[in-house]
C-alpha cells in the first residue's frame, strides 16, 4: 500500500485536476489506484439511489478506473448559505449544520473517524491511494480543525506535493509562505512543488526554481501549462459549473478527456521523482 497527497496553496490551484491526471497515469502504469478526499465542499454531486459523493471524486475514480463508492469522499458539504451546510456522511445525508457547530462538534469526532475509516479501507484494497487536500494547509485559524490536509496526510503516511496556480501570480511567495505556516511536524512531508496553469517560456522560471530550492530544500518537480479541458468543473464556487447527466456517453467523453489530460501532465511532471517519493 502506497499513498501520495496533492495539496494546494489556495483553492482553485488545480488539486482536483492533478489528482485525476495522476490517477490515470498510475493506472496506466499498472497500479491499482483509488482517489480520496476526506472532506469536500461542493453543490455538485454524483448521486445514485444508495449514496451521493462529490462529483470531483467520481471523475477521479473514472480516471483511476476504480468503482465509485462513498469511501472516496466520506464527508461532503453542500453550502446552504448563512454559514450553514447540508452534511453528507459516508454518502448519506446526515444533518444541516452551522459552520461553528461543524468545527466544534463534528470534525474532531465523527468527522475524523469517518475519514480515517474510509482511508483505511482504501489503503487495504488498493496499491496506491492518491489523496486530495482542501483549500490550503496554511489556514492558521483553522489548522486544529483541518481534517483534509496535513493531519490526514500523516495518518495516510503520504508524501505531499504542493501545487500553486502561477497564472494568478505570486506562486513562489505562496509556496514559501505555505511552508512557513505549516506546522513544523508536517513540513517534512512535503517532497515537491508543482506550478500549474503556466503560459510562456519555462526558462524564465528557472532562476525562481533554483532560489526556492535554496530557501526550502524542496525541488519544483513540474510546471504544467495552461490547457483547455472539457471536464465538468469541480468547484461549486465556479459560476460556469453545471450539473451533468451520468450517461454512458458523457462518461465516455470524460474518459477520453482524462487521457488527454494525463498525457499533458505526464509530459510536464517528473513521474520518476514522484514514484520515488511515494510511500
């Protein structure tokens, strides 16, 4: 059993897409792979008569060619407004909760228990579990309640790759700032940086690569270009996101798009380095 985790310096850095790409890349390399995200906030689900999870993990499962099941996303939060969310636990509606109660009464009891139980099942049944973080691990006001990033990486014994959206600017500062704000006990888990959504000549970035390794001792292991993808948006905050029908035809289209995505990512990431740091 091996584990790898993708975390980001912010929401929208590209964690979900990168996990999907890596699921397909390692599936093609012969691994029995499953994705995992302990907690996902989204209004876009994958629903069956028996359960509902975030559609992001459903798409990642299509990438991994593994069954879509509740253990891939044991906690889903559907925002209702005014700091309330509908909480789905192990694929079933649990209750409506205010953010304050969610953090104070749920996260450290039922939340972490559900996350670790699902993770353990996946690690038992698959050769490689690729975990996705949520938001940023450096939200210092919420770190003690964070069951989607470093705490779960440690429980999974996973190496962490930290991705940043360079198109927004400030990626080098975001990576170094994130490392500075991660608790000391977790910093050693981070094995590589990835820059995402790059436009232009990569040679322009190389002095930054050298400087960031000098400052953090952590290498940049890939720069992924900005690309057009015909995949359903994973984040409910994106105004363009729409519900989709999970027909065979749509799933086939998603599958073909995942192959294209995986090819681009494979050509721009040092996969051999990633295989070495997976543990």
